[in-house]
């Protein structure tokens, strides 16, 4: 039995942050009923550079497997009433509209709490439900800019650089899922529902604790270090191997440096007055980095990764996503879940594919999902029937 079996989520969210939150909960066994507008549905269905996708873009597939999809035009009284009935039956409401939109529809927290006193209601937005920035629009790359995340990326002296995937959407969704789980856990104890306000800006800054708290404590910002770790040590960063590929070294502790010197047959470094402590290595960074650079050129990246890892030295070959996603190690971790996509799509992707699991393992009832992503509105009739609507009433709602 999975941890969230029996939990129903009325998911009014769209695009990435909200759907990623419900995706994580779905992987843990929750029933997620995705409420989409008529027409094209969730905009993420058509996201990406390849516009041929018929409502099944890879980005949509990645965060919507195992969910049910119903279509409700919330501007129609009958459909709005159906949404309320769904909420009455649910444990969680999740939404990521701009602040105030759900309340104007009559589906805000107060209205939902009146329908279902134990409801856990989570609102995800850019800047939160209150504050002078609450009405500002938000998108991942803009939030990377606002939070200071962009200012930390790139080499010293270069311009700011965004993280190469929607990291703010992802960490916001993870934060929302974490908060929802906490509220459900407390509800088990006292029966009370909860309203949760998750802001992309808040989640970003909390995620950046290692960079933000040093400023809060000292008043000083950390320098941009590019591919060198925050330690600034010359034994961290990227080095080019004999085959032209790069390795990433993360040697920051004294025992790691000593192991590195032995692995490279440079035990004289251990007696060298320039390199005996971290502070001395930092003061003589250019000398040590130049020596390292020449040594790394003598063997291939794969050789270095294998030999150094065996010697407990943090070393990884730089891989692209294509290489990382097919590492044999992942099969043993259960990180990739095979799914079947709808067969009647006019263009790829269709057939079989894989998505990613939650990123952790449990001894029993762990994360996983059966079923592919839902076709837009595929479950409308069955869900409305489950809520007690007759065939005639369903036709009125969906017409």
C-alpha cells in the first residue's frame, strides 16, 4: 500500500509548479483529478519547440502520468457546481492561478472550507497571496532573476546566467507537496483542514539557503565562482582530460587532498609548504591548478572518474542529459518508470516511454505510478458519474 492511497486531490493547477506538486503526490498513491478548461486544456500540453505534439508534449507527460483529466468550463454554473461537488469529495485542493482568481470563481479557500471543513487547500503563485508584489506575473526565468539565483551563476566577470532548466518551478512544486503532506499529517491528529500559501520567490530563497543566509548573517554576498566550488579551492572545478572530455573535481577537505596527491603520484605535495593547508592552497591556487591541469591531460575522463572514485576522491565525468539518463545504475534505483502513451495520437510521442520517479526508495509501498498521462478530458464522464451525476446532467455540464 502506498502512503497516500485513499487521498483525493482536486487539481486546478496548470503549467509546471502546481502539476509537479500533484505529480509527486500521485507517485505516492494519491488520486489526482486534473481539472482543465475546454479547448486546449493545460498549456503545458503543447509546450516546447516542436508544435506537432497533439496535447502530449514531453514536458506535460513528465508531470502528469497517472492523473485523471476532466474538462470543466468554470464560467458555466453547472460546471462550477460540479467543481464544488468534486471539492466536497476531495482531501486536497491545489491551484496556481493569480491571487484572487479562485475566490472570484467562488472556489476560494473560505468557500471550499465551508463545503469541506477538513480540506487542505494549497495556492501556488509567484509572490504569494499578500504583499506589494502579489499581483506581479511570474515565470521561472523571471523568478530566477528576482531571487538572485541568476546572479550566482556564471564565471566571475560574466553576465548573469539562468539555471538551464525550470528549477524554480520544480522546487516550488516540491515545496508545495511537502507542505501538503505536513497539513495532511496534522489533519490525521486534529481533523482540521489548512490553507497553504506557497510563493515561487519564497521557495527559491529557501532553496538558496547556502547563499542567502551568509548574507543575512554577515551582510556580505558570496562571490560568483563559476565552475569552481564556493570553497574557491584550486582542486575544485572542471579539468579537461586526454580525450577532450571534462571531469569535475570536488576536493575540499584535507583528507581528500591527501588522497588526491597519492592518487596522482604527487606525494611531494604533502610536504610542499605551498599546499599543506587549505588556506595555503588557496593562496597558491594558480600554481596548484596549473599542475593539476597538466596532470589531468594525461588520461581519459572515464579513467580519472573510475580511479579517483575508487580512491574516495570526489570526481565525476561531465555528462549531458542523454548520457546521464541511460546510466545502468538508474535501473537498480528504480528511477525510471515505463509508461504507455495513448496510441491514437496523430504524431509522436506514442507507444512506450519512460518518466522519472520521485527520487527516493522505500522498503514497501514506495513511489511509483501506473498509467500514462491523460488525454484532455478523458475522465470527465467517469468522474462526474462517480460524483453522482446522471447521464443527462453530465451532458448539461459538458455541453
